[in-house]
C-alpha cells in the first residue's frame, strides 16, 4: 500500500484504538459502546475512511504520446511542457504515468490512433489539419508562440542556388524544398505551388540533402539550429542559409482523445497555471532565445505563404507576419 493510502489507514486504526481499547485492562473491549452507536456512527465512519484510502490509492493517470527517445530529440521542448503541466496539476488530479508510443506514424494514422485513444491519447498539431479534425479535445494555446511558422533553410554548403536572390514566392518555387512525407506543411507548400521532395524519415531527409536531391530543408526556427548541431558531424556540408525566412501561420495545440475528458481538463488547467506563473515563457526562452539570436531572423528577407488550413483573408498582411521576437 502506498503512502497516500497508508495515512487514512493509520487514522482508522488510531480511531479504533481510542474507541475500543481499555487501557486499564490492557485489551480491546469491542462491546464497550452501545450497538446503536456502532451502527449509526462508527461503522459508516470506518467505511468512509477506507473508501477515501481506496480513492487515494487509485491508479495514476496514464498519458500516451509519440516519443521515440533520441530519434525525437527535436521535440524535447514539447516533452518538457507536458511534464511541467502534469507536475503542476498533481494536487488536483494526482500522480501520472507517461507511456511513450515508439513508432513514427503519419498524420492519418495518428488521427486514427488518437480517435481510438488506446495507444495514443495526447498529440500536438496545427488547427485545420487531419489530426485537428479527429475525435479530439483541443487545448487552444499555441505551444510555440508562433515560432514554428518561421522557417529557415538547412542547405548543402556546396549548393549553387543563389539564396540571396530569392525574394518572393515566385522565385521560391524555382527551388526544391525537402519535407517529411507525413508532414502537414506539404499541403501549405502545394497550395503555394512550391516544389517539394519527400522522404519517409527525418534522417532520410538529411541524407538526401547531403546528396543534393533537393535544395532546402525548411525547418521551424525552433528546430533548425539544434538539428544543424546534431547532424553536422555526420554531414560536413550541412549549413544554415542566412538570407530567407519563410513564414506561414502554423500554430501548434495540444489535442486529447475525446474519450479522456479528465486528461483534457488537466491540460487546460495546467496550461493556465504555467502561463500565469511564468513557467511557459521561461521554458520557451530557455530552449529558443539563443537560437533566435543565432538565426538573426529579423534581418532576413521574409516570404509569406498562405495556409489552406486557416481563413485566407487574414494571412500575409502587407505589414508582414506577426513579430514575437521583441517579447522574448
């Protein structure tokens, strides 16, 4: 029996000793109280205490999401947010257990899994995508504060492509962008007539970039620097373009399987808590402030793309994309 259930049990034993133990005789006297009092008060009280002990000893809340360990190191920020939310809500919801799903399914497969809720009950995606339209409960707070919509190019240092001459969508669609075949960004690039070359795995994309199968591996500003550092020893020609910044609206929300409303409630309260106590921004800055400085995003030439997942009329305003960098 765990510590949580042990405390009520000790209280119950203490009550029984107080009520029935005769200190003069040195033994229990079970009939020292009238039977009516036993029936009306003592027995129901004992049942209540034991029921409380049983409730406190309930199984922890099981949170299931995709995590392949070292292969998903670029999602470390999301994983820390999840753990922080769960820790911040222990008082309200009790303990938890994380159960990683160690495969790498595509968007449609994830939608099926999250709808079933057996192997995955938590995911994160952009509104309007296939995962968003599954049987899920959204937690509508952008986990990356808009940063994932800012894309920079990982390129091969021996490329002949003049990235300093790419100034707009029409010139961008003259080069080839690499993307994972399950990435929802593909629909955004297709909507804007951008040429996309796909690979089944992230590692495969980097290999193809080394072989010049495409010209730019467009990654979010939150993951480009860490990817560059992680793979530079394996791909000596890997570098980061310093000229262009591709932008499209791509907020990322947590989504919980609809059959687990208690988990959704926990994440809603947890997100509110870490926004209020400042931990959300603190974690964000710890992961990304240095990378944003390194990429010098403000000095880049921004090319705005429209997303088919969101209302078109408010996208790509003449004043440019929303600027979050002054708030970091």
